[in-house]
C-alpha cells in the first residue's frame, strides 16, 4: 500500500511522468520545485504566466487576496479562494479547491482535490478526489527534528527525510480538525474520523477511528 501505483491513478495529474520515476511517493518530494519549473513553460496557451514561474489556467479563479508564490501551477476550473497562501512548489490540478486561509507548500494536488477551509498541507501528495475537512492539517516535521520513518506495525521504512507530511491516496476523506503526523500514508478510499491524530499507515478501504481502532469498510455494521 506504500507505492505510487497502489495509491494513485496517474491519469489525473500533470505530474504523471515525473511520478513514474519513483516507487514510493515521498521520493518525489525533493524534486517538486524543479519539476514545476520544467513543466510550466510547456503548458501552452491555455495557461497564463501571471508572474515569473507562476502559471494559472485561464479557466481558474484566483481571488484577489490570494497569494501565489513561485513556482506553482494552478489547473483548469480550480478556485484559489480568499487569503489562500500558496508558498511555492505547488502543483494544483484541475477542478480543485484551495480555500480560505489554506496554506500549501511543496505539494502535488491531483485533480478534484479539496482543501477548502483553514488547512495546512506541506511536503505532501494528495490523490484524485481526496478531501481534507475544515481545520485538518498535515504535520511535516517531527517535534524532535529527527528523520521521518513510515511505520506499519512492526515494519519501518526509513525515508531519510526531515520534512514529510502525508501521502493521501485517491478518494481519501480526512475529517475536520484531524492531524496527519509526519510520515502518514492513507490508502485509497479510506476515511479518517474528525479530530483524529493519525500516525503511520492506514490501509485502503478503511475507516480510521483512532490509533487503536481501524476497521475495513465491509466490516462496518
């Protein structure tokens, strides 16, 4: 459940060719900035370079109080709402919502991703149709500043990275005010209860209630 192939449908992102170079999605985090800088000039006339290294599709809506930091790409029909703060190194797909007071940094958002209210998403990849409830965040640095390890029971995968937020698979739902701790990986079609504190991995087609209770959807009464 850790690999790009298991988490994401690459037909729904401009980063598809870039991501195909890697096995694990967090391996792609270090090169997002360079990928955007290379991809931007190739996007064609449907995109406008509104400032150096900031490309916005002509059908996207960017509200006046939003900030777009370079480099970034904003896809078709996407809304970047009031006071959104795109710090840079952000590839935002088609039909996305970057809501009020949302902050993005070093991220890939697949098509139809919604981060609509007061979210922080940093050093993360959010899959097709994934959604973060109001106030939910990705925590991307451990409090002890040690390198992030992906945990799955007794299995541990050393990432060698200090900054690593969360990998959300396609159709993941994260409830309001939940925190995805550094190194969180959530499988496709899984849901996280509101106010949860998520660590490690959540299998596909699961419901995360708390750290001691993760159930498969077919088990739900």
